């Protein structure tokens, strides 16, 4: 299932990929005296699932904002499918097939869940007074969009909520709606900012299958996530950021063995039951051998 | 499993609450927390976990049922009255005053009893040592994990008998999440009865004394943290098998 052999040559931060979909060069963003992002070179492999990990405040979300036109860097260039995205506004970036979601959700609260979904579709014909008189023109398309929306909502377990206002959803459900809406556009590259934060573990698991399905359909996925089980399970490639820079890259298992990554990010308790750390339980020694 | 003591610190009986008229989020939730216990609440998205904490803290109107604190009925009391009675609450997000310094944030937690500041500060910085060195820093300049610490510290300033935590590990990097759980455990060991809602269910159940699985506003399963961790039904419906 995992894609391998994505890189060319020796693995180091900024290593070239065989078939990159996104390339960033010397992208730098400063907020006053604070350098939030200073990425020398990074390439995202096509038709693979790449995870972007790193400590809080490493600049992951800022880097997402820069790549998708939600923020402008102080310097640097980056391209998607070989075409530069510098000074391309966010909505045009989306039209080119690069869709992102937000860590803090941006659902339109006063629209229903279904309307939120329909809004995400790129196939909307648009409203014209003349066309509105002839339902034949738009009825069919409308129905297609609705069916597609419903199918995605079912997978995200939001179908029973389709007529509710998005504002009435819980935090986790809004997260799901955000991701579902992004998929309405059939993007080429989808960038997910902490998609599973606040989503319950069992549902996360079923959604991971869905993300793997997206890859099988030819989509490229780049996601930021703190859930290492998820990263291990679906990521083909992992990029580690710290203090605005790319500090490590590689296959998930290799990266997670990197002592610097363990030290700064994963912590020493990663695979240990916290009950033993906090002294709440004393596990028999057998469980360590497992 | 710890049976219910005669007078639990917090007990809710058949709690019904919601936001929209006619729509209940909580559908008869029962829970108790004995003195000194660490209780974890887990459950699917939209199960009513956050609403449950808000109902206890008087932020959501209770429609039916009762909440008691050390045997006294506190149903319908306002948040400020509850703080005075020793209930501390840390919301899920937006939980610090960003334009105030850490020190001012901590003082806000103690506005009903400003005289005790020095003494409480000592207790709080005993658990969160790094905050003590940065009291003059603005809370808005802190990272997510640091804000979470400030929010927890602020709730601890009032010397609460019970602490309600809404997803203390949300949005934190793995090492910070583990730290947050260890801190929660320390706070609890210092004698504060704690009720935490968590999405990182495995970690939560590893440290808590007892857990509740909330589903559609009802307490569907309950047991010790260990029992729930190994319960096939809870695994199937809620925990999943990733990371087991």
C-alpha cells in the first residue's frame, strides 16, 4: 500500500523527488523579528501521502498559508505542477487544484451542512435570471452535486445532519465538514491542517481508509498532524519542521527513529503507557516484552 | 472499581440540557466523582462531552435532573457562584486573556479572593515551574501548549475542590500532550478531584481512575480506565484499533 522510492539520491532535508507536484525554494516569512518560516528547499512527491510534523510553533500552518496564497512570504518562490504560484490569490490557487483545510474550522455557520457542501463544488453553473426560468438546464447538475455531497457526508457520518445549520455542529463535526467540503472540488493536491484533531479515534480510523482511497484515485495528500499513529499508518513520506526550517525527511519509520525528532517532538514517553509514568499502575514486566 | 462514596464530590443525576428549544444534547447523563478521583470522559463527536462540562459549570441551562457538589444541590447556579464554591473550569479553546500578562491571567483566576495570591502562586508554580519565570510575558505571545498551562494554572488559583478540563491535550505536539497528561495527573495527586473530557482517549484512560463513554448524551459505558481500554465494545465503537 505504501509508496516507496519517492526520492532521488541520499535522504537529507530538501531531498529531490522523482515526480514532485509542489516545489518550494527559499520561502521566508518574518513577523517582525520572528522568522516563522525559512524553508530552503522542499519537494512534495506526487500521488503520495506526505505528513508534515513538528513542534507547536514550528511554522507548519504559516507554511501552508504561504503555499496556498493566504499569506505572502517576504521572499522565495514555489510552484505547483511546474507553474509558479507566487502572487496568485487564494481562490485561483484553489481553481488550479490545490485545496487546503484549516486547523481552526471555517464552516459557514448560517448555511446548512448540505449548502456548505454544495458551495464547495466547482461544477456549479452559477446563477442567471434567464437560466432560472428553465429548470431543465440546471436541475440535473444540481442533483448530481447533491448526490456527490451526500455520498461524502455519509462517509464522514454527517448525513443525518445535512439539513442542520453548520453552527449547530460540535467542534469535531465541524472539522469533518471542513474536510468533506474540500473533497467536493476533486482537488489534485489536498492539504489538510490537523484533520483529525478533535475527531474521535474510531471515526479517524475509517477516515484514514478514505484518505488512502483518495491516493488510489490519483490524488496527492499533504497533511499536518500530531497523531503519530495516523502518520505511521498512512504516510508514505514525512517532513519534519522546527523553528521554520525543514530539519528532517524520510520514510515514517526512519524519521521516528531519529533521536533529534524524538527529543524535540515525540518525547520519550511515546510508546509507554502513561499509567506507569505517572505511577498510577505498576505493569507486570511481561507487557514490556510484548 | 471505586464504588460511589456516600457523598461524592460531584454527582449528576439524569441530566437533560441543550441549546436549541426542544433539542436535548444531554439525554439523562449520570456521573459521579468521589473525592480525589480523576475521571475521564470520552465519546464520539457530538456526543455532548463539552456540553456536559458546561452544564456542570452553569454555562448551559439544565432542563431536567440535578447536580450536587459535596451533597449540596448546585443545579442552576451561575458560573461565578460555582467558582466561589470551588469549581474550576478550563474551556477547550480561547482560554486565556491574550492581551494580559501571565501574571494578570493568574490574578483573574483569583479575583474573588485576591489576598491569597502569594500562597496560591507558590502552589501553581510548584506544578508549572516554567510559568513562574515568565510572569511578565503577554499570554497572546505563548504557544498552544503554554496557553493550556496558563489556563490550567488560572483555574487552580482559586484552590478548587474539583477541576473540569475540556480537552487539555488538543492541538499539542506529542511530547507536549504527554506532558499535559502528566501534569493533570500531578494536579489530581495534589488532591484536586478532576473531570476531564478527552479526544486522545487512550492516553486519557491510561491515567484516569474511572472513565465514562458518552454517546448521544447518555453515559453508555463506565468502568475503570483499564477496563474501558480493554473492553471490546468500547474499542469497536470508540477507541478503534490504531495504536493499540
